[in-house]
């Protein structure tokens, strides 16, 4: 399955009830995994199309090759 890393969504803190940031999926996965807002198990991503990405899926996406592309 092709992942659209540029699709827009919002990283949300489930326990705190607030939005962490809105942006491209590649950025949201990175932000969730960094842990500045707490453990990823307390977050989810809500995409513009209404799709919810659960914490387990965020962890899986973080390991997908090609998420981070290096610029020359």
C-alpha cells in the first residue's frame, strides 16, 4: 500500500484533549515519536478525510522506509 506522507492531519493528545500540531503525516509521525508531548500511546492522528491513526499504527509508520527523504 502506498502511503501519502504529504497528506495533512492533526496530531492529537488523547488524554490531554488538545491538538499538538497540524501538518504532513511524515511530520506528525516524527513529532509523536519524539515524545515531547508524552508517550505516543496517549496520542492519535486525525487525517483531513476523517481517518484516525491509532498509537500502534503511528509506531508502525515510524518504521516504514522512505518516510524521511534526504535532500541533495
